[in-house]
C-alpha cells in the first residue's frame, strides 16, 4: 500500500491525502451517533497538537521552499514570499469578519440556534478551501524539488487532525437543535468535501504555472498560520490545563520539524 502511494501520480497522491483529511472530518462528525458531548480536554489537546504541526509545516514545507524556489527562478524572494503570506492571512481574516458580522446580526435578530449552527458549518467549510489548496500546493511542488513527499503528507496529517473537532463542532450543535443524528452527521461531513476539490486545483496550478509556485506556497503558509494562531491555539488555551495544551502545541511542532528535516 505504501509502495503504491509512493509510486502513484502526484494528482492521485493529492486526492488520497485530501480524501484522508475529509475522512477525519467525517469521523469527527460521526461522534453525533455516540455522544451528546465530547471530552473538551481531548479535543483541546488535539487542537494544540495540530497547531504545532501546522506552524512547523508552514515554515519547513511551505515558506522555506518558497524562498529557495523564488531565488532559483530569479524573482525577489523577500517580496514574493511576504506578499503571498500576507495575502493568505488577509483572505482568511476578511472571510472571518464577513461571517462573524453575519452571525452576530443573526444573534441580534434573535435567530434560532439552527441558523447559528448552519453559519458555523459554512464558516468551517470556507476555512477548508485554503487548507485543501495548501495540501495541493505542497504535493504539486514535490516534482520541482522544493518539498518532500513526507513533508507534504505530514502537512495533510496536521490538517486532518484539526479537522476532527471541526466535524464534531458542526454535527453536535445541530443535534442539540433537534436535527436527526443522520442529518447532523451529513452536514458535518459535507463541510470537508471542498478539500479534495481545492487540493487538486492547487496541485494543478503549481505544477503547470511555475512562476506562481513561491507565491502559492507562501499563500498557503499564511492561511495555515492564521488558522493556527487565531483559532486552534486560542481554543486550546481555553482549557484549564493551559501548560499541558502548550506542551501539545510544542510537541506537534517538534514532531513535524523532526520528520521534515529527517526526510528532506
């Protein structure tokens, strides 16, 4: 199975990796069949671990290769990488603001909890688009020698880990709003379907439009860093065991750094 994965096409590798991340979202959504509530400490630890993995992957698998590749093709690495990074951050900031304002308006209008839950699903789905692009960009840059297979796959693993609580964060609130278990599960599962689509698109772009590779690598890094510092770390730090959650974040960073350096 491993041998097949290594020797299959880049597009198939991206598809398998993003289907895996979608599968983890689906697994998180499936908790609605077993629990009304999930242990918060476990979910927070997973978020902290995922944040560490994503921060390390953003540098070792995305930003550092972007700098090297920009130098090779003769474009300004400082300007290109900084611009791509900031654009990735800004797009997610703007999308967060749009949906936060819409959600707050619904609250002021005394909307039902079902509307808030559906907006949460839409917001998480939106966040999954740059995550899928990041995976596609990482795999697409393997053939250009800027990223390793293990680095790209571990980035997918980090994204997959943080997808687990996202799936449950949709299905469980919907269940509390009297949706059936099946419908709650389906809505949670569908939030991750955009990742395989975005992954293929990102892979195609960096493989066939070489000059945009450094920009897209840094764009993906900006999106990942924003998700980590604005959502994953603050959410994990809401736990009363703050030091333990910080340790999981550092552990995630160390694991990703070790794997990426060892196999680069």
